C-alpha cells in the first residue's frame, strides 16, 4: 500500500482553500455553493474563467470530448458554447457581467439540459489576502424531474467542484490536472 498518495489525497480533501456544499435540496431543486481562494488577481481569474475556458474545462464533461471546443462570450446574451464536428451546443447564456467581479449565466449543464429544469450559475470574485482572489460560486437549479431533483444535487455539486478545482490549478500552475509525484 502506498501511504504517500493516500495522504496527499486526504490532505487535499481537507484543504481550507476550497469549500463545497449542497446548501439546499428538495424534489423541486437544489443549491450548490463553493468557495475557493485562487493565488491570482481578479483580472487574471476572470480572464481564465471566460476567455480560457477551453484550457481548464474537463473534457470528460463535454459532448465533443475536447475542452478546446468550449467558449464563453462574456456579454449579456453571450453563449457558453461548445463546437461539435456537426453542430454546436449552447450550454448556458450570460445574463449578468461585471468585468473582474461577477459572471452569471442561466441554463442547465449536461443531463440537466434535456430536463424541464433551469439554473442560475454565479461566479463572484473579490479580493483576498496577498493579492489572491476569493471565488464564490453558486448554482441554483429548479424545475421538474420525474424522480425529483434531490438525487441530482450531490453529483452535480461534485462535478462543479471538480471544474472549479481545475480552474484554480490552471490559473496557479498552468495545468488543470492534478500532478502526482511518482
């Protein structure tokens, strides 16, 4: 048994840098909230969040299998889109933007898109100590699902926390994946 990799995983999971939680859940919807401290300015975080989404988005959570096909047009009515070889996917629509401070989009990601549900996803950036940025994320999802929305809350929350961690690693290291020592 390799103790060091397990220890690294446990310490990462207990890190005070990131916090995620499903703060509300019912058959009608759920709210997922996350907080991360990112060692970069708000301008850098906002640029990576919007202009460089293809650099950090997990291709496992795409229709094309290629994160480079993602883009966010950071203006009201702008599209969080993904190019396909034979078309495109509009994942979400930008409804509020305050450069270097706030991005809000509406819509449903992944399997939520095909359901009678919608969500409001907000990224709020504030200054933190030592030139870092505090990212506060909130995804409120509501609507109809035959078996209710509660069962979707934890899986959606986990995927989104994974995406935010990839964003943080991309900004801080230039690589979204976890680099493991051999």
